[in-house]
């Protein structure tokens, strides 16, 4: 069976594709753990008191089954933190 050459067309990245993935964002640092391949991320920009307040509100929204409020707060938190 003869070998047939197959043309390869390099077309670039597709939408959503990346060449690499950053493990940390600006204001964050990778810290070592006991396992050589597992790291912890330290975020120096996180407002811990604000985060804890948001988590308490989120907990209450979930307990009273307020779906709309829960989703809205999660959206806000995802952009804030």
C-alpha cells in the first residue's frame, strides 16, 4: 500500500482556543504544597471581610430558596472576586 501525502492547512486558533493557560491572575501567587504537582493560589487582592459577608447573604438566599437572588449574587461575586 503506497503512502499518500496529506496536505496540512494551518488556519490558526479557533474561537475559544488558547495556546497556553495561565494558572494565576494579576495579584495572585502560586504557593507550593506537600505534593510537587499541586499548588495553592494566594490572592492578595481578595477583600476577605466582603467575601465573608457575601457568603453569609448567599447562604441565607439558598436557605430560603431564592433562586433569582442566588443567581444574581453569584454573578456579582464571580465578577467581584
